[in-house]
C-alpha cells in the first residue's frame, strides 16, 4: 500500500465547532481535496485524526458528507479521551494539534506526507507540484491566503477557487503578512511597507546571484561575457560574496509564517525528524521548531512560489492566531492557564542550540506518534 500511494494528507480535528462553522469548513476541505485529487490524477489518501471526540456530539464520520466518487481514500483514526487525559493540561486544552498530527504521520502510507489543517483549500498549481515535483530531502512550503468563511457550496471547484482568488484578504508569506485594503495588498504600517520593498529587492538580487554561482554550468550573463578579465574577477567575487550572504545569513530565515497549514516532507524525512515536538502546550511555534530541525538536518526548504498558494477559510477571532486578533488569543490562553511558547524566550535559545550542536537534535523518542498504541480506524468513501 505504501508503494501504491504517492501522498498522505494528514489533518486533525474534533467535532466541537472550534473557530465557528467547523463542520462547514471541514466539508469544504474534504470536498476540495477530493475534487483536486480527481482533477489532477493525484494518488493520495486523507488521514484525519479525530482527537478526544466530545461525548455529546456525533463523530466526524457521521457528521460530514463524504464524497462517494472520491479517488482519494479517507481514513479517520480516533484518539480517545483516555489518551488525551494522560497529558498535562488536558483538562484545559481539548486538542493537542501537533501530537495529533504525529499520530497521523506515524500511520500514513504515502511516500510523501503533507501536514495541514481542516480549513485549507489547494490551488491547481499546488496540486501539480504535489503530483510531479516532490523529492526526498526537501521540505516544501507555500504561501497562504485567508478567505472569508462564506466559501460557496458548489460542485464546480473552479467556482470555489475563483471565489478564493477574488475574496482573499490576508496573505501569509515568508517573513511578512499583508492585508488587502481598498483592493491593494498592504503591510500593517508605512515603515513596514518600506522595509519590505527594500528587503524583498535585496533578497531577490542575492538569491539570483547565489543561484547563478551555485550552477557553474549555467551560461554567463552578457555583461560577464563582455567584461574585461579584471571586471569579471570582481563580478565573480561579488557573486561568491552574495552566495555566502544568502546561504549563511538570509537562508537561515526559514518560511515559518503559518507553517502549520502546509508542511510537506517525505515519509522517510518525517520519521528521521520524529515528527513535531510532543509537548502538551498550545500548538503555536511547535511547527516552526520542526522547520529548524529539518534545516539543521540538511533538509532543504523549497518555496513553491507565489503562483502556488493555499487558501485558508477564516475562523472566529481569537480561536487561532491572526495579526488583528492575537491579543484575544493570548488573553484566552492566559485566562485558561494554557501554556504556550514565546519566540524570543523559548524558540531563539532552541534555534541557537541547534546551530551549535554537532549533530541534529531530536525532541521525541522513538515511540513518537503513540507508536505502541492501537487506535480505532474508520474508512469512508
């Protein structure tokens, strides 16, 4: 089965209406993935981990309409309340998102595994990359556009994608987030806008120079061909310096922005990293730690490009992180006594330790993803 499947798509949820309209958002996710797998001939499975299901609500298998003609096999692995109750802070936080995803990753059958969420829709460009452009030893990332909750219920997925392209109002890219105001994409402040324009121009220029010098077989630029030998030597020195700056400094700025919605690795690389850190805290930044673990394990980060985004269906303010409602989120966590990681105080020391370590750091043991547990599994569609 593992040889037959190209991709496993792993997500987690529970039927508690988290973020509002949860069933509706999940239905869009299931329908969209099934439609895209069928359209692009992608051999994939959906593995949905139902974590700590509420006793008072029906299971997801009974509450969703599953596509009868899906080319994408769907499996639901249920982690019961008894397992959840063993974890610290289990009485305060009903879902440990990254631990739940590890359960799915551990049991996935695809050669490649995409960890994502139940309110994501995939563009055609992303699906083509998933089908044709994946290799071991690489970690794939994608821009995320946020779209309104009112995604149309349509059997025509082209209409859904057109709505997403037209109505997207927030963009999460590498190093910055943009908001659409009066039909134009803008940062949060004029100073941030100026910084981004300069910074993006510098990164593009250095990336081009770094990539050119990394490929000596590539044809030289016309200026380099016509330049005197001394000038060519200076250009080469400049290109080497640019490569050093890019790979030594800029390359360390990983694409952690909204990475919990799209992190794609080979199954072999997921197992080598032992999944996400399995700490019983709020999920924020746990996904970023994985990206730095991958980087320091010589796994190359690949950006799919501006033309290959994913779309995220908006949830209620404070239920997850957004720039405009982050205060509500942290107030809710603090009021409930739910611990979370801080980038400056927690992640930066971890990242520094990874950089200084002579060998890759692993935070989980070999039993990550509850390897020794047998969970019930429902197969639908």
